[in-house]
């Protein structure tokens, strides 16, 4: 049996390698505080803008090849059942993701959120 132990895989130029025959998350973040504002961990997200209760924009560090809402976005929110997350199609672009969160009564509510996006970067 062969074993490969490595710490880093890079392209010859020192950047990320090109994945073939598979896909990987291009954007993900966790905003686990009560308001969902503080990003504690992320990939390809440079910051957030609060647009009111349950209404956020998240800036993408490296633009997507096409609008983020046209790709595979998944998210989870809140502390218990009945909470929902929606992506704003009008304001989600290749460089920002518009996320809105609601409680079980369909009222806008700030809450923790976690997002994952798979697709191509520009």
C-alpha cells in the first residue's frame, strides 16, 4: 500500500491547483454570533454590510464567473426550526451575495448563518 503525506499542494507558479473531474467550495463562511454579523471563518469573503434587520450583503473576494444565485448556494441559519434564509436574486451578483433571514413567522430577523457556494470563479 502506498501513502502520500503532504502539507501543501500548489501549482508550478505557486498558486492553487486546478481541480479536474471534481468541484470544491469556492465561497463559504460562518457568522455564528446572535446577529449574524461577525464572520468567524470564511473562504473568498472579504466582509459584510448590514442593510437592516435580517438583510445582509457579503462581498466576494474573487468574483464568480456568473451571478452567484445562478450557482449552487446552500445555507443554514438560526438556532431552531422555523427559520429561513433567502438569497436576493436582484442584488446578488458575481461580486456580492445578498442574504435575508426570517423567523418562523416570516418576519425579518438577524441570526447566525452559514453559507457554502460551489461554482466557477472568473
